[in-house]
């Protein structure tokens, strides 16, 4: 049984993960961390991670960037691995994450979905076949109208995956509206759509002469990110210091 602390337990994702874990016999939440105490949980909730005195095998973090520094210090002090899902970290914080991973296990991915990370595993094989055959590569991502960043971190991770498969020879093209010229062979176009309540959709297009191959992932609810975080916590418990991502979780599964 993996015992976890849910950092940001009363946020939207914290409650999604709480409900998921209640249905999983192989993992349990032994404590939660949140400044908001207006939700009743079946585990003790502390206002900050520094107040928590409950032992755990791992921490799942879905809080905010402001709380990450204190969280990382706690993980090093208590030697508790952490699944880091908070977004919007500064460059300084990303450096601290890397330094922390030298002292305790840290798992961080651009996207926690098992499906998206499976895509990241298989895409290089597709690229190595189609790119030399002259196929153009494009990415179209869609998200809800409240999302602040564009393109999404996942779209950039997918683009990096495609680019690495061709030895980093591609140029990312985010906006063609100011140019009147034909597409360069080494471009990866990335287009962002924002509207309604779209949870997340990422489509990779391989366009060749007289044929098109499309690889697509659609998120229908935020629960998929919670499921990924739960599997990541199970994987990370007991791991030595190091920097891990969801591809490590997938590799361990099969």
C-alpha cells in the first residue's frame, strides 16, 4: 500500500485525485495540505507542508508555484519523493527542481496523461519513417477559453519529441500570418485554438504527397491527469534520488 500526501488537496485536481484514490486499494492519502479548509476529507489536512507530521511514501503536488519552494525543501528534509504537477514555475524554481532531484526522487512531466506520454514514446518511430520521405509535420492543439498559455506545454513537448527524432534540425513556426512565402521543409507548425470548455486536444499531422497521417489525443476530463499522477506516485515510492518523468512510469508498466 502506497501512502501519499496530497499537496493542494482541496483544489479541483486535489479533489479529483482524492476521489480516484478512494477507489484504489493499492494507494491511500494519509494527509492533505491546503490553506482552504472548507472541504471535509477522510484524512487530516494541514495549512502548510511544514505543519505536516504524517509519514508518507510520496507526495502528489497539484498546488501552485508559490508553494513549490517550501515543498521541495520539505521533500529533501524528510526524504519523501514528489510528483510535481504545479505549473508556471519560474526559471529559478526549475533550477531548484533539478537540484532537488539530486537529493530525492522528483517526477515532473509536461503532461501527466498516460495517453499523451505513450504518444511521446511512439512518435519518434513514426518520424524516423515519414520525415525522410518528405512528410511535413504540424501540431494543432485545442484548449478551453480560460487557458493562459499558448501554445500549451504539451504541444511544445510534442514538438520537441518530433524535433529530437530528426536530430534537432527543425524550426518551430507559431505564426505564419506575417509572412508570404511557402512552407520550409524543416518547419514544425504549431497552432493553438482556445474556446469553450475543451479540456485538451492535441493532433499531430504528417502531410505527404497524396496522403496524410493524423495522430490525435483527446482529453475528455481532467481525471486523466489525476490518474497519471496516482500511477506516478505508486511508481516513485521507494525510488532513489533522480529526475523522472511519465515515460519512466510507462516503461515500468510494460
